């Protein structure tokens, strides 16, 4: 993203938090960027949180924050930004993986509206696995609910979101689902597939 912003001559800041200076990945790539690049080394949790709050400040129209890193860091930055008035639409994040426990104990039916099929998703299987077991070709990548590749529209039914890809507003809208980990809260979902 920083390279794209460089080529587009758009201003940006990149803040990189590391435990020690020896662990700075992509050092040579960072050195050639034209935007503001600051590496924050060796700060404890409370100092990192204070620095993030200082860097974000109150939300200003058209500003966006993009976060990548360990789950605890992403959650702390999201909480801090929200507390400072940043809307969900301006907070973007990418988890390395979904470390949250996935509850696959429920069974339900899923109606695939465009495919004119209704499938039963048993306990212990995902919607994605069930569609594949029934001959459908469905795109996926991480199969952990972190990448967004299997994002599918929801027409009807309430989703039990177990992914780390969608933000709070997207989950609350109940208009999409990560078929690799998320499930129905009730007995039936209707998907736009």
C-alpha cells in the first residue's frame, strides 16, 4: 500500500512498532519509501497504547488507519480509534490469522438462492466444506476467517460471525458471511450464491 501511495504522490504516515531494533522486517523497503516512516522500538504495552492514541488523535474527515499485526495490537488500535471517534469505515485491519476459537457445534440449513439448492450443514462442518462436498466450486484462501476470499452475501437469516475479517458495522449489518468459519444463529440462512 505504501508503494501505491508513493506512486500516486499521496501523503501518508507509516508507524512500525517492534520490540527491538533487530526485529525490523523489510528494513531496506522501508528506507526507500517517500512518506513519513517512523519505527517505534521497545515500547511497553501502555506506552504503545499512549503513542497510538497520540498518533491517531480525534477523527478527521477522509483519514483512514490501516493496521496489520498480532491480534492484540489490532484490537488495541481499533478500540483506541473507536474511543477517539473514528468510524468503523475508516478503520481497516488485517489479521495474520484467526486465533479465536470457532464453535462448529450447530447444525442448520443453507439455501443457495442463485444455485437453487438447499444444503444441510452438519455440526463439525463449515458452509464452505458443505458446498464443496455437494459439487460447488467456491473460492477460498486462508479458511480461517481472516482473508475475506470466501465472503458471500446474506439474503435472509442471522449470522453467527466467527471471523476476524469483517468490522463491527459489517457484522451488525448481517449482509455478508465468511463461509469458511461463520454459521447460522438459527436453523436457516439464505445466501446470495
